[in-house]
C-alpha cells in the first residue's frame, strides 16, 4: 500500500466513525426539528434581537423549529429570497409586498410584526417645516430609492395632496442625518430608531412629522408564499407561536434582551443604546387591535388604504384586494 | 569630498517623510474637527476613531468579523488564483480559445459585481460562499491577464531552440515560458491580493451577517461613523500587510529563480 493510499484509508475510516457518531447523537436526541429560514430586511441588528437569541433562549426550538436568519438589504431583498426558495418566510415591508403582489406573485400575509408605522420626516427647527404641506419645493433625503423611507415619504406627501414631483428627493444613504445637519437637505425621511440614534449623535432641535399620525400603515409583516401556506400550515403556526413568545419576552425583559444584543446583534455594542432601540421596537409591536386580538393581528382595512395610496402615487399599477392576501387562521390564540 | 547618501539612507529618509506627512494630516484633521465643531456623524476625529478601534479590538468585538473576512479573502483569492492562472495558461497557449473566450471574460469584469450580489444568494445560498465567489470573480482577472501575457511573450530565439530540440508543448510551457514569465505572473498575483480585499468586503455588504463589510453597513445603520472609519482602518491595515507579504514572497521566488540577486 502506498503512502497516499494509507492516508486515504485512514481519512475514510475517520470520516466513517465521525458520521456514525453524528447519526448516534441525532438518534439519541430524539427530537425532530424542522428547519425554518426567515429572510430579513437587514443584517442581524438589535431591533430583531428576539430572532437572534435562539441559541440562549430557544423559543423556536421549543416548538420544534431549527431557526435560521438570512440577512438582506431591504424588504425587497427579503421577498426575493423568499420567492427564490432560499427562505420560508419574509420579514418585509408593505411597499415591497405591494410591489410583489402587483407583479402577480402569490403571497400571503400571516403576521403583523409592527402594527405601528415607525417612519418619520425630520427637519431642523430653523427650517420651520411642521406639516406635510410645508415640504413642497423642499429637498428631502431618503435612505435609497427602494427604501421604506422613500415609500413612507410618498405616503406623507400623498396625505397632503402632494407628490414626489413637488419635492426633490435626495438619496443620502444610511447616514441620513449628516446631510440634514450640514444643510444639504431641508428634511430627511427616517425611522424612530434612526431618529433616536441621530439625537444621540448631536442632531439638535428638530421638528418631527410621524407618518403614523397621517396613515398608520404597519411597518413590517411576515409573508409566506402561497404554496408554503398551503403545504406547511402546522409549521407556520408553530413559527408564529414561537415568534409571538419571543416578542413577548422582549417586551417583558427588555434589559435582558439589550444585554443579549451585545452578543448576538452586529450593531449591539452599547447595552444602553440597545435598550432604547428595543423599547422603541416593543412599542411599535402593539396596537389597540393587538391588545384585543393578540400580537400579530393584521388591520386589513388600513392595509387596504395603504394599497390604494400606493396605487394613487404610482408605485403599483393594479388594484390589490388585501383581504384575499391576509390570512390570520394560523395566528395563535391570544 | 562630499558625502553621498547611500540607497538605504534615502529609503529611510523617504519613510520618515512619509510618516511625518501622515502625522501632520492626522493632526490637521483632529484640529479641524475640534475647532470647527464638526459633528461626529459627519466626520469623527482621528482620536475618536482610534479609541473606537482600540475598544473594539480589546473587547473582542472586531476579531470575529476580521477572521470572517480574512477567511473569505483567503478562499476567494485561492479560487481566483487557480482560475486566473489556469485560465491564463489556456488562453495564452490556445489562440482559438483566447479569441472566443476573452471578450466574455472582459465583459465579466465590466459588469458591476455588487449588482449581482442578490443573485449570488439565489444561486449559492447564504453564508460565505457568495462572498468567496464574488472575491474570486473580482481578483482572478489580473492574474489571468498577466499569465496570458507572460506565456505568449517568451523569447523568440529560445522558442526556436526548443522547437529544434523537438521539445513538447508541455515541456516548452513548463521549462521555458513559465520560468521566463514568472515576474509578470507574480505582478498579477500582487494585484489579485489587493483586489481580493475589495471583493471580500464588498461581497459582505449585502450577503453577510458577519465580517468587516457587514460591519460597515451596520455602522452606517447605527450612524456610528467612528466605527465605520475604524473598520476602514482595519481593512487598510490588512490589505497593506497582505500586499507587503506578497511582495516578500515575490522577491524570495525571484531570487531563487535568478531574476533578482541574492
């Protein structure tokens, strides 16, 4: 036997023993878990700590789910990953959802993650922009042309009878308060967490117009493909129960979540900042409807209004019937 | 008789002047930020960046991300080098293949890879593989181009000699073209080493949960400009070290093969 043959034989023997050991461990564990991948709109950030702490808290494992999180760069990415089969559920925004439905994709909304709209438009006090109509003729920053900040800016403008053609939209990227501070834009579209962080970084006195005061359309949903909805109802149900448990935990134990975010979130170095961000997300996860019918309940009527608004400002071409898209039968009992 | 500067003294003087320029730029930057009251969101001071970098290294926060990017860089560079070197040999030796394939290879370099990142996830799934593939795609071209050039520009007289001696194509390649073209090939490698960092970091922008590229995006999202700069400093340092290491390797090989004096 040559040297190479001997090495190959030894490697084969080692791998065979390792494989058998793995199979034994699997058999002894006795618990069969189903792999379930969430396609997110972001990197694993503090806002979604409840999805990241599975290793320590085991909410999903308790329901027989082996949870995986796939990062994205926006709600569109999350949906694309869902539609390509890379994920089982997408954590996505209404705008991306409407755009996909408009293209004929067969999707189902199964859970309202943030029933509160978290978007805003921020301007320096000196600009004296206090209502949407004041935005006419102004330069307004957005994260990107495909971002929720741009879409929600359009919702705000639409409510005041304006459109994008009445303002100048400027793509600022994620560091969107820098152009505002430097006077390169008159206002900037942001989120509640973005505004909080901006204030910590020296933003100063600002006027804030919150989109929820004009049309409180939810910020994010869990969306599945129609075929997944039909074929994996039990699995989706278990996932939603586990997610609800994790969301409740984050509301009841925000400090613990903030401390765990240091370990699991890519932007979670500062526990006190984590705590504030988690508190904001907890607040956006509840509404009068969820108090009555449980976390995750979808307000179909407001979602329909949003779909009509999106058609009115040209983001979608077709009428969408959201009552056909929303499916609440898999939501766990309150 | 005037004393002349030796080459090593000139090099030392150049290094000192270069370092002095860097220090002056940093001092000016620090002064500007403090004197003008520039927001940390817009431009953090060098002291703030240094502190963030130090804290990140000391707390262990940055190390997993560095190791992730380093692993992807190494894997992508290896794949890119294999593709570039083998591709360069084939295109250099077989003119028909070169005429057919080269336009497509050049096109692949013109297409912005970042635009393909979401598709890479669809094709290769999540994890490190999309980043490794992107890194390989970005860094293989210099090595391919240089290998192709090296192989096709062998000394004509020596080629004739090999033909007269009835050397096989393989023997001509291995014993004449490649040894002669070694400096050119190694130059391509040096460029690939630097470009691979671009590929690894850019690949992580959209597809990764961990790594220095992912950290840049996260830092932007949390408006931590100081952290963003600190990560850029790390990437620069890693890139510079790998470039210098490649240079050392290159000089060693060229000395062993007689291109440089020992």
